[in-house]
């Protein structure tokens, strides 16, 4: 196996993240200090320990609510054992759980400590204060009692996170997985002390699989399939919970697509043989559809390489690059963001902004991958290090509540499912709604949200409404209603908080992670206004977007001007690859984009032979009128289920039972064309200028191959 040259921190949600303790709301813990008794005769001492060798651990480093975990603490000193040890867990709402710890049955004879353990099943996601108390009733004659108690942070998230370093660095606190190689061909876990180390810290072990295309394609396909299937079994036998694949991505070459095929066969076989094995697929390259298909059918977590230093070198294109890549990967997978080496600058403000962008564009992604982090050097302290910074990033943007204002809109009434698009007039009262979402790992508590109206010309603003939300939760909850009729099928109030919901029969699925603030506002005069929603800052949660603005105006509107357009997607052919001499029916759709009807819209349709560059007019048509709305019309009988003709204009429509849904915002133009020669043609649709309307896009082209 080759050495690991770069360190990457990978965070995935099922969630994946590394985090350090936060200042303010959460207990401050000091990592990296010594933990030996301070005075002679000190019987018992307890401390958090070093970040790479903690004395207090739990069997899942970032546990999920409802998961059974074992908490362990090393008690040091010269006192006799067993000694009473308590684990006190306190949630932010002051609820407590007190656990009596027992001495571990598995204890090294030469250890300088005694391990105490207790089992716990958390019932609520929260960031807990875990206090370990040795001899809590002070029954021993310990001369130094100050070091008999220590408090640390124990986060419990609502869904699983995946967070790990690309190399097996030990100086990250909040990781969920650690890549490992098998040592010298030994597959018995007893011979792998590193496996035991990570297991004790509650960190899943992932076996390395180096699967680069350039190394594997010279070999026969069966070698790749058989070798990696066997290796997956060896990792599983050694105690690994999964594997991490190194750079499986390919480019669109013959070798690349053949490699993708082999990769798919390999992991189809691995999943059939070892269905319990988790697979993390580190993918490079453009990410082909076939690669995504392999990941989906085999339940892989894919981490896509996306580095600003490499992939967004020209112009302000970083946001667009992230948006494109996240769209390709999907919200189940994660982004590998460059934070050092050739993949990124080690400039913390820039790195944090990239993390914010990833959370904004991919709010449901289960983690993040910090690539290029590197290792702490010998003797380099954790405090103030780049590693501690990433622990804080994980805590702030994945574990803690993360709040964002998703929208501000005008509605007709409270509980309406959609925004109102009606005009705004001075002196008339309207309902406004702001929606706030929690995309973090635990519920947010005591969140104050305010809604303001600001007059743009003067800068003066007035408070419309405000509310203190006792909690903004996570995920959804299903409620079976006793009555068929509810206040609103789109919204549910729980403990005074309004949430959006969906409704099916008697079941309401309430979205706990979204809450709504309503307010009534009466604009005093004709002016331009800015409606502003604000979330009060707090150390207890992270504000991803804590301020949102939405413009509104009561100024008299200039009468709208008809605005028409046509695109290549509005050109429909009865045959998109006709033969020479074949009759082809065309239908073209012309849109009106404004709130004023467009009248007497002149359209010309041409067919251009691209060999000769000659074009022939095949239709000239004057559309009498294109309207401004969509109507649902009840009618038992219709002449056609595809269109409706009104005052000479043919409008497209859909038909459901006895209802016609007519799109008066667009008109249909029909033509017939018979190509005389084979080759490539181009259908060209031109909207002719007129003083009665403006043209948004007046030329649309569609290429048509014509066979012999």
C-alpha cells in the first residue's frame, strides 16, 4: 500500500464532522494539558485528557438520538477501587440524567488508570454537558478534591453525521470515521492496535482502497473485481465498518467508461457479499451519470472534489461551481473542499466562507470533507491550531443549530400555502410571512425573530411583528388527527409555533425544522419599502442567513407593456428526424411575459438548408391575441383536449375530467414542412417587430437532421 500524503477531513450527513468546544454557551474544555494528580497522596483525579488521547470517550463520537452508547472515563490516582463514579448529563433545557458508572471488566494490568463505564440512550438531540464526578459524596480522604470533577461537551444529533480525516490524524476531536490500512497483511484485529485506538474513541474505521484508473486499466477486469472484493472482506474481518475508495472518478474516454463499468461490477459484487459494509466513494473528475448510478444502487456516500484553487480559477465562479457540483452529486452526498496544499489557501476567513456556501447550497448534505489539512507537527499544540479551527467549523455549521431565513412573502391569510401576487396599496393592510429553517444537528432554543418595514427613501423602519420561538426542531413528525377537518391542510400550530405541513387522509406530516412568523402591515403612503426579517444573534446557534430583505412597493405602477418571446424549446415537430420528402407538422408556442395582453403578434417560420444556406418561408401568421393568465374552465364537452380556440387564437390546454386548464399566456402557431433534400436543416421562428409589444427573444432555431 502507498503512504497517505495528504490529510483530508471528510464530513458526511448521515452527519460527518470534526468539532471543538464552543465558547459561551457550551462548557470550555482544555485539550492537550497534562492530567496527573497535582499533590502527593492525591487519591483520585479525572480530566478530559489530550485531544489525541482523551480520558473521557463514548462509543459513538457524535451519537444519534435513540442510539445506545457507552460512556467511559479513566480515573487516575492512587486510591482504592471500585470508587463511586457518576456521569451527570445536562441538556440545555436543564433536564438531567444521572448514571452510576461501573468499573470496566476489561482493564490492562499495567494501566495507570481505572476505566469506568455506563450505558446511555439519549432521547433528545441536544448538546449536553457531561460532568464526571469521582466520589461525589466525598467519602474518601482525598486531600485534593478539585480534580475529582470535570465537565465536557457531548453532542447528540438528530441524524447520523459522517466526518473523518483523509489520513488517520488523531488531533481532530469531532470525527466519525478514520481511514486505516491493513498492516503487513495481518487481518486479526488483535494485531492492529490502531483499530483498537479508534474504536475506543467511538470512531468508525474505514479501510483504504486505492482504485485509480491509470493503475488498474492495464490489468484484466477480473483482477480488479476479485482483488477488491477480497480486500473488502479482509477489512470487514479485521473490524472495519466500511471502506474509503481513493479517486474513483473518470473522464469521458474509452478507458474511462470501461473503468466505470468495472467499478460498477466490483461494487455490485461487494454489496451482494457484504451488505453491511459502508462505502465512501472519493470521486474526482466531472462525475458522470453512470458513476452516480453506481453510487445510488449500492448506497455509497460520494464525496466530490471541489477546490476553489483548481476548479474556480477565473473570475468569481466559485458559487456557480459549487452549485453545479452539488446539483450533480445530490443532497445525500458531500463536497470535499480544499483547505490546504495545492487544493486551497490556509486562510481561515476564506475557508469558513466556503463552508457557509456549501451549507447554503447543500443544506441537506450530511457533512463536509476538509481536504489538504495536513498533520500537527511533533510538539505543535492543538490550542490555536488549524485543526482546532476545523473542529470549531464542524461544531458551528453541522452540530449546533444552524438557522437561515428562507423567505419573506405576502399571503392572503394565515395558513395559506402559497404567496399572494396581488398589488400593494397605501393604506391597505396585508399579511406578511417569514420562514426560518434549522439545518443544524440539534434543535435551536429561544430564538427571537423580528419583522420590519423600512421606507427606502428615508431609511426609517418600523417593527411589524416579533416572536420568541421556544424551539426550532429538526426533521419532521407525523401526527394522526382525530378529526378529518383541520384548521389548515398546509400548516400546523404546535405549542404556539406555526410549522408548514403536508396532509394525507388523517395524517399530518409537520416540518419541525421550519417555523413561520406572521405580521400585519399597513403601508402609510406611496413609497418603495424593504421588508426585513432578522434573527437575534446568540452563542447557542449559528446564523447562516440571519437577515433577509424583500422589496415591496406601493408606488403607482406604469401600465405594463406586452412582452413576447419564443425559444427553441417551443418548436415541436411531429418527427424530429424525418426523411427526405416526408411531411412534417410543426407547432410553435409564443409566450406573453407581461400582465398586459399582446395583440396582433406577427410570426414567420422558415426552414433553412444548411448545405446551401438558403431558407424558405413555410408560414406567416398573425396571432390575434395572447392573454395574461391561466384559467380553469368547467365544461362537459370540448372540441379538442389539446387546445382551445378563443377569438381566433389557439391556446394550449390540459384536460382533467370536466375541467379545462387553459394557458392564455401562450399561443400556438401551426405549419407544415416537406424537406426536399437530405442533410441538416434549421427551423427558424422570427417574431416581427411592432409598436404594440416588445420582444424579449425574437429568434428561435432548432436543428433538424433529414435522412434519405
